[in-house]
C-alpha cells in the first residue's frame, strides 16, 4: 500500500470534517470517484426527467385534458428528451465505463485523470445550463423558460423569429458544453484501452466490456463532433447574422436535419453498445459459461458501429428525398439488423447448455433480450421506407425508441447497477427488493410501451399536447399512463434499494458472483490504487484460470 | 425448492409476454374493425386504407409484419426454451457446465440467413418506394397546392382558381378512370407534415424545400388526419379533414367556391367591422379590402364544417367565441383577441354567416 493511500484511509477512519470530504470529491481525479459522480449525477437527472414524463402522461390520460397548457407540455417533452439522452443516458454509461474499464484491464487509473475530471465537470455544467433556462432564459431575474423546440430542435423553429428569448440558446450551449465533455471522455477511454492494459492482456484477451466501450468511444467522437459543429452554426445564425438554417433568408432546414441525425442515429448505438457491454459480462457469469463466439461479438459490434454511420436519413424518410436515396437508407437500415441479430444469437449461445441463475441482474438481462428483440423488429418495420411514411412521427415511433432505450438500454443498465453494486459499495443489495423492482418495472414497461404502438398505427402523431376524442386513442392512452406510473413506483423501489443497502446491506466480499474478470480480484470497494500489484493475465477470464488451474482458458484460446 | 420456484417465474414471464402480444393484436384488430356509418371514417387507422399509396403500404406492411413476426416467433421460442431448459437445478448447482467457446459453422448459419432475409425485405421495399414515389401524374389529375402555416392549412387549386383552408375536397377516383389528386407541399413558416393515414403516408412541408404527394381515394366520405411534424405551440390542433366527393359533388363544390363572396347588404355593418379592424391584415374575403394571407381565406367560410383548423365545429357560438377569445379554443394560436364590443362581434358573426 502506497503511503498516500494509507494517509487517505487513516484520515477517513479518523472521521474527517465533511468539508474535507466534499473537497476531496470535487477535486478528485480518481476514475472510480468520477465514475460514481457521473452515475449519481445521471440518477438525479433520471428522477427529474422521469417527473417530466409523468407530467406528459397525466396530460395525455384523456382527450382535451387541461392539466398543463400547450406551452408547458411542449417544454416538458423537449426537456424530457434532451435530459434523458444527454444528461442521463450518456453520463450514466460514461460513469460505468469510467469506473470499470481501468479495473477490467488491470490499470490503476484512466490515461488522463485530469482530462477525466474536466470532462465530468463540463457535462455537469451542461446539465446545469439547460435547467438554468427555467430561471434565466430571458435574461431577467427569474424570467425564463425551458426550451420548447423538441429535442431535435428542427430548423427553422429555432430561428429567432420562432424562438425568441434565450431558451433555445441555453439548449444549444448545454449541448455544446456537454458535447466537449463527451469527446474528452471518449478520447480518454480510447487512450486508456489502447495503452494501459496490464501485462498479458492483448486486445484479443480484453473483456468484451472494454472492447465495446472502445468502439463506443470511437463513435462518440464521430457522432458528437457534427452535433457540436451544428450548435455553433445555429448560434452564428441566431446572433451573427448567419443563414445556415434560416429558411427565410435562403437557408436550409434539411441541412440541420442531416447534421442532427448524423449525430442522432450513431448516438443510439453509442448508448446501446455499452448496454451490450453490460449484458455481455453478466450473461456469461450467471450462465456459468464463457461468452459464445467472442471474436464474432467484437466483429459484429464493430460492424454495427460502421453501419450505423450510414443510416441517419432513415429518420428523414418523410422529407421528400428521391426514391434512390430512400432505397439506400432502407437497405443500410435493414443491414444493421444482421450484426445485431448475430449478437442476440451469441448471447443465446452463451446461455445454451449453461446453468442459469436467476439473480436480479440476470432477470434484467433476460428481459433485455426479449425486449431488444422486439425493438429490433419494430426497427425493421420502420426501416421499410414506405411503412415508415405511415409510422414515422407517430406514437409507433415513440413506442419503438422507448423500447430500445427503456426496454433495452435501461434494463441492461439496471442489470449493471445490481451486478456491480457490491463492487462499488462493498455491500450486497436487497435481493427481494431487487426482484420486486424487476417485476413492477416489467409490468409497467409492457403496459406502457406495448400499448403505445397502437395509437400510432391509428394515426396519433407524437408531440401533441392533447387529442380529439373518438379516434380510438382514449383508452389506450389511459392505460399507457397507468403503466408509466407503475414504472415510476418501481424506480422508487430501485432508489430505495440503493440507499438502504448502502447502509444495511451484507458485506459483499471481493467476488460475490464467482465471476471471472479482473475487477473481482480486488477488494470491494477497490482501493484508490485498484491493484496492490499490477496483475498479469493469460486469457480472457483471468479469474477462471485462477480458480481452475487444472483447466485454464489459456489452453483453448 | 426456492430455486425451482424462481424458475417458474421465468415461464410466467414468457407466458405473460405472449399474452400481451396476442392481446395487442386482438385489440388492434378490434379497433380497426369498429366502423362508423358508411362514408364516415372516425378512426384514421393505417390498416384501413382507401387510396392506392396507403393500400400499397398496407401490402408491404403485411409482408414485413409476416417476416418480422416469424423471426419473433423463432427467436422468442428459442429464448424461452433456453431460459426454462438451462436453468440451474438444485442437483448440479455446484458443478460448472461444459465450457463452450463458440462454433464457426453456427456463426456462419446465423449470419447468412439474416443476410438473405435482408435482401428479400429490401427488394419488396424498393418496389413499393418506386411505385409510390415515381408514379406518373395523369392528365386528369386534380392539382392542389398545400401550404402549411402555424397552425392551419392553406389549400389552393391553381387550375380551378380556388383558395380554401383546412378542409380539402378531392374527387373520388375510379380505378378504371383514375382522377388522382396531386399535392404540391410548401411551408410558410416552420416544418409541418401532411398525413391522412387512410389515404397516404406522410410527407413533410418544409420551407424552401417543395415536396409532392398524391392520393386517389376509392371511397367517398370524410377522412381525418393532422399535422405530423412538430411545428410550434398549437401543433396538436392543426387538424386536417379531407372530404372525398363524387365527381358531381366535387364539381358543384368547386363551382360554389369559384363564386365571389356573398354581398348581403343587410349585414353591411358586420362587413364594416371586418374591413375597419386588423382582421384584414391576415384574412381575405373576396370583394372586400381584406387580402391578408397570414390566416385562412374567409370568402366561403360557411362552406366549411369546422373553424380553427378543425379545433371547433363551425357553429354560431363557437365562431363568436373564436373571434372574442381564440385562446379559449386554441391557446397559443396566432389569431389575436380583437377586443371588439359585443355589438361589433354580433354584427361580424352575422356577416360571416352569410359567406356561404
């Protein structure tokens, strides 16, 4: 143990003043603490954006409801979408990557610890700026309001003619600032994974988690950069007399759409690939088998990353592209289904012949597989351009992408929370509460998002604050809202479990799941320096080799 | 024992999901089958099409649903089988299963089969894209220019010299002698989207980016739709009504629309209110000094069944309310409350009600 670490531990034991603790957290450059900060920050915004969703669902419970005004409703869905994508999904996934990647590759920290802290605080500032619009959006004390242009902020709705005041500017600046934070973390992850692996850990022995986060980080750089550029162009339009997107002066509304979706579609994969990473670590452990087809999994993910850069205009099938362009984006969209299907089959292959343990993390992974399958299939429907002309912009699309983001990404994320909770806190979570959370959330999720497809098919467009009675949408919307409340309750159970288990949970020990990757070889929570001596590995499952010296993986790889 | 209990939950999960999927299908079918009186289409379902583009899309959608449904069944069954079959049993809880790392043959199989499926899907899709998008415009086609505004629709029939709003009239199209309607789509301000689910898929109206779409309804009646691209505060009440008329009715309607505005001297007072207030900045009435184009043309206001882009029925009370306080019907609409006296409003409404 290094003298520094000893000093820190002694200080903690002595009960240092809270100011000192706070100072340590604010100034930390430790990847684990920054990871926890990212995760807690995202949880706070998850609650906020969840409340916004609740307001949306109360308003839509019955036709011609007047729970909120159209202005408030439009702000709510704009803030819900923006917050969930930029200030919940990205930070929480970066948080897990930050915490776990160095531990999994046997490193003592990220490659650039200070850049890491800088990136986190930029992201934090972005979220603050977005919500500051509520009070400072019009430049006067307390006079302001949240942006109401939708989370795609399509031009020319964002031009000064249609969006006076500064609410759109706060949206722009929030995304610009947090975008730099994301790029910083992506560079850091790439550098860490390329150059900080422990002895023996060749690229082909890296846990899939590290591989997938490497691919995700590469995509962040490719996807966030055009978005950041577009934000600068929008600001030039609004304040410096530019005309990029200003249609009244000959600008192009479709140019913004291209910029936004060349970010927006890869972004979906930026979010879902880390979810794949969680599932790829958790399913093998609870099936008691190594991942099936490791090289194929890496290849398929790289393939998804590559293909996802060529599908963006499937968000724009209705803007009047010619039939060749529509056909091109239809086939690239279908093609993404191939590597994605391969991944599902490989997880299936991993479970095949295993001894599956239905612990809470595994339950979430299994639900993820079912739900991601459905989300992928509705994605195929949306990829068929003519079918898309009907479904696009309707509640079918809303149901589809919530199936991806909630049914896929959030379920995988819950699995990750339960799986790594013992490592991060040193305590076991409450399994009964975990199962209760799972079943409640599952019921709420299906009630909401299965039914939500139908109003879309019956002609209900998204982003409407109210709707006409008698179109067959009433009952469905009511049930969808009930499901949303059930999900809200389930989320409270989850948060309660996190908090209670932190104080009352049983001691976890180093390796509660009998797992195989390096993070389980150190204490829970890991010391500041992660590993007392840097480990050396000979296979993809170093802890399997350690536990089964008679039959090590290194013999087969 | 507890272990056994837990695994049963998994079977339940599988069953519950199955039931939900089936229920969804039944509910969907039930919804689609609920039909009002003939000629009335209250539920704008995409699976109840009455025009060639919407019908081709339904055909394609059936094909895509069949393929995705099949994939779903196969993978869903496999997953359920694996979850039930390979659960840990008490007897062998402590043993590790055989460690299998992969299989090239299996990987190849589940790569090649999806590729074949993608090729088939693509061919079917490309055919329908071409059939709808590249359809030739016959000489008999009715031409309409649709312009999206915050938050209403302007319809112009350049060949017929008609200007109207929010309620589109088109002739029914006999498949033997098609008289489709071709629409040029423009926007006056932000993005909008033209969507009548039972007639065609949606096409956006984008400023500086003219688009086109077409419909050829095979059945008369009223078809409902609404703006499908978020366009601002009152996006929700930018409703769209399409009346499909018999050729005779359509011609009669067109002739009536081509007439100049009714000049009923009894209501000159109301007309004066219109001409001497800011109404004329936004609204046009043929034969008055009102030539504004920011709001709907009112020359034949009474020929329309609704006002405020379908947000209210065109009744005496609603019309009066709409003039006095637009926010009561459509908060955030761009029509200002004109602060007229009761007498002025009464005169104005009486005048507007003569505009047949």
